[in-house]
C-alpha cells in the first residue's frame, strides 16, 4: 500500500519567492521576538524526538532547528537579511536590517521560520540565494515538524532553519546590537579566538561515534572575553571593513 504524503501549504521563502507584502509581515514577527536570554531551556527529550523526524525523512543536510529569538527592533520597510562575508580569511554571514526595496526578491530565501498565530511557517530572517529545491521528503518533514511543535506547545520556542550549506559546522553568533540595530554576525568558530558560549541557538543532525547520529548545538550565541554577550561600538558600521575592524578590537578575530 502506498503512503500519501501531505504537502504543506506553499511557504514564502521556502517553496516560492516571498513578496514585498509578505516580507513586511516578517518585520512585525521579528520585532515581537524575545531575546534568546529570555527563552526557556529546550528539553533534551524534545530534541531527540526532532532528531528522529529529521533522520526518518533524510533531511539532515537541509534542515536544522533554531531557538526562536531576536536581538533588536527592525525599522519599517526593512527586514533581517544575511549575506556572506567577502573575506578570504573570515567565513561567516552578516545579518542586519536591510531595506526590502534594495533586495532582489528573485534571489532571496527564508533562513529561519517560525509558526505564526495562524499555524503557518513564516520566515523572520532571510539570506541571499533562491529558495532551495523541495522534494516530497522535505515537505513531509515540514508537515511533521509543524505538528510536533503544535502538539508539544513549542511554537514560541523552536523554529525551522534552512542550513544553507554550513550543516554541521560550528558557528558562533555575535550580537552587534549593543549600540544600535547593526544586526548579528555568524562566524565559523575555527576563525575566532572565542570559546565561551552564552546560549545554544541552533541544532543540526551530526554523525556520532560509534555510529548513529545526534542533534548537536552547532550554532551558539558567543560570550565575549569581557563577559558581555552584546558588542557595543561608538559609530555606525558602514561596511564590511568596519565590521572586521570592530571584531578585531573586541578580540574576536586576530
């Protein structure tokens, strides 16, 4: 007997390109998010159940789980948009408030999705590049993950993350909002001089030894050497060079 796969309602930023009006709704969603420090802890039992959903559908290279949180208020007409750093020595993504009308909506996809009050996944952070191809297993996982979040009252705590290639890499999140809405930068942990973790913010499936898999906290909000978990600066960051200089002054990069 064949199994019928129920496809989710097309999700803007995942199945189809988002429209400007849909992205404006993302602004409202982002501005209502709690700080990661205010979120409750994630149950290990829940993570294990999610891992089984990921493995059963074979989506470990495409999807992860994200702690729903925000860091700042985004202005009207802007959305949180991430671009890869253009630096051969530093690998990462700078996500910051960006004017929607400056973006090519044909070359953008949702990166982190949360369930809205109507029970539909909505992207609240975007990244460059078109939405990834979706197959029946991907769709099945999205449907099952949505049901899991609703059944366990986790829709305000956990969201869907498109891994976009970094997969099981350990990434460190640095909050640039200490002095204004400068966004956040995710850096490859191998490129930084920081070891302290403030909060785990993302989990992805990873092969464990001997055999088997586990859902590892590979995305972390890092704490600075001075104990702060937000970066404060005196002036606005105008470009990537300013960002790299700031990260060096903070002892994050050498």
